[in-house]
C-alpha cells in the first residue's frame, strides 16, 4: 500500500485526540479510586459486602475478646430464606485486606447460598485488632460464632455448613479440630495448609521466608508498627508475584479500555486497597508456626490449655477447592495436608473421614471465591449438593462440574445449569498432584526444615540484640506515619480530591465524556500502542520468571548445603518433618474402632440390608453423578428409612458404606440375618425401591448386573423364608372339603 500523507496525518491526529482523552479519563478514575479509598478507610467497619446484614454477636464481648463479629445476611424480599434448611456461614480471610469478598457480588458464595434458600451468616472483622489478641483467641471466637448459629437454628436438619476463604480456611480447620461437634461440612476455597509444598519451577512464594533469613523481618515490621503488623505488606507480597500485571498489565488494561473498565476496576480496588492490621503476636505465630514452621499438618500445634490441634480429629466432610492457576495457594499447598496426615487409604477409612476435592484449570487465587462464573458453577453446586456431600461415605473423592445439556436424562433432579459428578479416588491420586516426583519430596522437606531452623536462630538474635532498641525508638505517631507512607498506600493517598490538581482533572474528564471520540481499532498508532504494551508485558513477565528461577536455585543452594543442614541438626536417616502421630494409643483406638465396626456385621434390619445391597451393586462403579445420589437418598429416606431423621440416616449410610469397604463379602453374607426379622412384603418392597434407583437410567451391565441379580435372589429367598405359613387343615376339613382349585393365601406382614 502506498504511503498517503493525508491518511497518516489524520490517523496521527485521531490517535492523539483519543490518547489525550484517555489520559484524562484514566486520571479521573485514579482520582475516584483515591476518594473511594479515603471514604472506605473512615468507615467504622469497612467491608465490601453487597448484601445487607444485621449484627448477631460481637467478638469484643467474648471471654477472650477479638475484633471479629458475626452477622446475619438479610435476604432479598423476593427471595426469603427457608428456616427449615441448614444455615451457611461464610468466613473471609484476614490476610491483608478487609472483609466482604465472600459476598462481593450477587453470584458469590453468599449469593448462591441465599439463592438456594439457606439462612446465611458472615464472619467479618474490623481493621484494628484488640490489644493482646492472639491467633488462638480468633480460633475460639470462630467456634463461638458457629455455636451461636446452631443455637439460632435448633430445628435445622443438620449442623451449619462453613465456607472459609484462604487464610480463614486454616483457622476454621483449627477450630474444627478442637471442637469437631460444632461443624457440618467445611468448604475450603484457596486455603493453604501444607506450606512447604509446591512444584519445582513454580510457586516461588514459599521461598521468601528462607531467602529473607526467616521471620525476624516479621518481628521487625511489627515493632516498626508499634506492636501491629500492617497488612499492606502481605498485599505487597502478593503483588510482587506477578510484576507484569502489577507494574503494567492491570493499569494499561484500564487505560486502553477506559470507557468501560472504570466501574469494574473501582469495585475491585475498594477491596484490594482496604488494608487491615494484625497484632504482632498473631502475625508472628502465623509466620513461625505455619508459613515457615509448617506445623499444622504435622500436629505440632498445641493450645494454651494443652489441647493438640490434630486435623484428623475433624469429623465433618471437608471439601477442598483449589486451582492450577492459583500462584498463592497452588494445589500442592491446598491438598498436601491429606498426604501429610494419612499414609494409606485404610488409615483414612480407619478414622472414618470424608475428604472431597475439586480443582479448577485456570482461575486465579481471588477468582476462586470472587469470580461470578465460579460462583454460578462450582460454589452453586457445592451448596445445592451439601446434603449429598455430607452423606458420602468415608474415603477420598473428587468432584467435577459439567454443563447440563438438552439431552441430560432426569434433568429435573439437577438444579441449575450444571451437573456435578463424584469420582472415588485414592491417596495415590492426591500424591500425584502434590509431588509428581516423590523422590524430590524428602530433599525438599530437608531444605525447608533447615530454613525453619535458621529462622528460629535469626529471630532469637533479633530479639536479643535489636528488638529492645527498635521498640524504644518507635512511637505510636511514628508507626502511624510509616503506615501512611507505605508504597501501596501512597498510590491511593496521593491522588484524590485533596490534590490541588484533582478538581481541574475532574472538570476536564467530565467535558471529555460529553465529546468522546475513541480511535478506530485499525488505526496504526493504536496497533502500535497495543504491540508496545504486549512487549512491555512480555519483558516484565520474563523478568519475573528469571527472578523466580534465581530465588528457587538460591534457596536450594543455601539450604541443601551440608553445613547448613548440619547446623540445623538434621539427621540424614530421620525424616525432616514428623508424621503427626502414630502412637500406641492411637493405634489401639483405631483397632478398637475396627473391631467395633466388624462386630456390627450382623446388627440391624431391613434399612441396613437395603443400604448394603445398594452399595454392593454400585461398588464396581468408581464414579457417578448427583442424579443417582439424589434419587437414592430420596427413595431411601422416604421409603426404606422413613422413621429416621437426616442425621441418623446419614450415620446409618456412612456406617454401612464403611462396612462394605472393609468387610464387603462378610457384610453381604450377613444379609439373611439382617432380613430374618422383616416380613415378606417389606422385603419385596425394598427390592422395588432398589430397582427404582438402579434401573431408572441405562440398564445395568457387566458385574453390576450380576450383582443386582444376586441381590434380587437373596432378598426373594429371604421373603419366601419369612412368608407366613398356612395353618395345617384338620381331619374333618380334609374329608369334607370339596374339590376346587385352592386360592392363594394373601401374604401377611409378620410382627
């Protein structure tokens, strides 16, 4: 194409006008961001909930006061809650920003719980911790909040379900390990629990503590804050993970799409810039015991009254939701605690525990609990199937969610637009996610154990020699000034209506909106801008990758050095991290549970026999979807075990499922004993109910069909054996009875 000076001049002019207008509009968005930040920080309880709420219980009035509180979410007038359903509690993380992210949008965790008709509660917090507040105090407060919700719903069919996001997840699990009787199902969204875990070549955040010499910097930051740790430093750590996005990408995206991106950007920035504080003792415990010490999944934490926090004590089903696109809580850190605690499938079954996990292919950390698409899909299915999840037997399962199609059979059984499938898994499946190369795991643990030991030494040196000087030098006024001048806060504070140039910018931006002339997408200067933006983003991304690679190699070189490991007291023949306990007492307890379970083989009646038959037929099937489970639960509860409430029915089904896992042949051999006291009619009715569950989809095939025929035969034999016998005729009746075809005596139900 020939060069046309007029076209070139026109394109240059159009782009120049557009760029100037976009610059003004972008500056005005940043001005609004600053105003929003200042107004948000002046609120007594700043939050980003999009739902109205009323306070229920304040944490500052508890025996061990905290800056947390419990509130009930008020449902929309056209969408009242059903008080006969179990309540849901959403708990937000206190990991830098303020609360509300779990109810940020209509399609959020709170939104989908309300849409399903459940009473919904929210646990939030204020920006400033109370003096002396500890991590254990918060744990106790969260247990008190769950207890309060249960008291407010005495007629609910089951215990409250809890959805905990990120940092709130491990705090809820700590509370559930100490008070397991309070909790129903627990859903963890993006929660790190195994802090040393990660994939080599990825997840550089876990190396930060070791490369900085340990937690002495945490203590220094708290001392510089006069006893309070600024959550902005945590957010700074998150920002540093992706320099391409932090330094360029997100801001250029707003600038390039300034006509449409303003509202979305401001909505998110209200949360992202809402920094909160933590007490020094809180933050120090988090870093020392969790991030660097990794003591949670090894059972090394003990409360002030001597109770060991052992996650194996949690009796509730646990749902772990994580994403391969999450660089803050990658799947190894979200799932690694399972293989830390349990070394075999039998050990998991022996504790009678149910663990479910679901993975997303690409969503980022915040998207796990704030994305509208995730809320409409995964979280909506978790909520609508919460009773199903609680009824799953002991073992390990994976959930997956697919789109419903027009050809989906029994679509009326599946609420919403998606279908949830359930797959039985084994510990080896989780191990393959956590440590694809198991040989590297032991060496990695040794490096992190050495880093933890170095951290303890450096912290001790800091406390001995520097901490007294720092604490004497820092006044509350200086601490407040340092917080104000934090690099992240300056960006919000500097550009707002308090800036002398802000009023002029606002007027010019308003004028531009009335005569906006965006440039055409084909403009060569616009194309050049996009190409430059991509080049800058790629360069920063390359820098981030090189930096992460350097951090990983440096960490490995330092902490796998024989001298460092020797100074850390690591013995080559001893695991760097202990298993949480294989004591004689625990082994004896597990053996007692196994013996108790086996002793119940011949205990029960028709409900137990029907459950075993159903499980026996479906045992070869390693996966199914919610339609089968919903149908089975409905038929079983209404027809077979209609005298049992949900909790007792769930306990019966779980016990029978566990029996079938550990003593399947013996459990089936005991069916005649279980059916001996049932009448012929109820036994035949039970077979009909089983048929309505098993044969309503495609016909059973293969081993399942053979097992179904065996169960039909076993139940029919029991029915015939239990049929009432006709009385023998007397001699007179025999002599005088006319010759006629005898009528079939109707079957009676025996007592």
